C-alpha cells in the first residue's frame, strides 16, 4: 500500500534546496510564478488525497483552460520536485 503524507515546511525547503543543488542554478525553474506555485500546491494536495491530479481536477478546482495553458507545465515541474512517495 502506498501511503502519502504532507511534507513539513522544513522538509519542503530542504528538498527544494537539494533539487536546486542537483540541477544547478542555471537549470532552476525561472518561470515559477506565484500562480504556478499555487497550482503546484493544489496538484500536490489533490494527488495526496486521490493518487493523481488531472487537468479536469484543476478545472473543477476553479482553474480555467487559459490558466492551465499558461501555468500547468511549470506547476507540474514544481510539484514533481516538491513531493515524495513513502512506500511501506
């Protein structure tokens, strides 16, 4: 069974720093905007509850197709970098 948990702020900060160090500052996500970060947080929360987050889930949460076009790719990169799976 896969178990999920919310990472603490300290864990998120350590993970983000580790990803930046691994990628190098030149490969960081420069296009990360507050809107993309908020969408990434929504993706993480929804995936933690249901196991996945689709574009339809984001639209149901209030995002528009234009929001998805502008921010979804960046939000996915942020979300993948700030989550981890715990297997037991």
